[in-house]
C-alpha cells in the first residue's frame, strides 16, 4: 500500500505546484477510488476570492461529479498538508474512508495539530488516517512563504487579472 500512497501523494504534489501559478499557498489533493484518480484540486482561495476553495474541497467536488454521488465511500484523499477543520468536516460529510497527508499544519490542522476531529467517537463516520512525510511538500510551502516575505506580497493585492 505504501508505494501506491507515495505515487498518489506525488500526484497531489503536482496539484500543489499548480497552485503556485495562481500565487496560492501550494497545497494539493487527489481522491482515489481503487487505483483511479477521480478528483483533483489545488488551493484557489485567493484566485476565486472564496474561503472554501481549498484543495481538498475542490477535489471532493470533482470526485462527487465523477461518481455522480456525494457519498465517496471506499475512497482515499491524498493531501500535501494536514486538512483544516473545514476540510475535515467535508471529508466526514463525503464519507471518505481514508486520508493520507504529508505534513502537519500547526495553524489550521484538524487531524492532529489543533484538533483530532477524526478520533471523535461521537461521529457517525470514521476516517482512517496516515501520515507519510515527503520533503517536497514542506519545501514547496517554505519556498512560497520565503518568496512572500522577500517580495512583501500582500494577498489582497492579487487579482484574477494578475494570474
């Protein structure tokens, strides 16, 4: 299973790299059913000016369209970064069976960093969680934020025309 997990995490990293072209925080996600990618997403929060446009949400929306169902049972979501609380809620609502991610998110993480949402026994759906560290996920984020600080970018100055 681990080799497949690394393969799909690398696909999520490709999505994260796409976010850079939109001047977005480089986080990517893919959703897999059996061995097929059924949903992809990368952060578009600034580009779309929509606080819910996280990589995981976009991947969930695409996977739901692919399967023509909001129930994504039997799927695995791969994310380059620990999902936030909002995304954890969407993962539960979509009935995703498993998530695999690369690095924790100390400021917004809903899996282990701030909260342990999936370990709450009161939930009607359980999600299996695995963390597989891939250095590229951390490098993408670190380089992005170094560039932001160096160039003194202000996210609010980005517009759709600039991308």
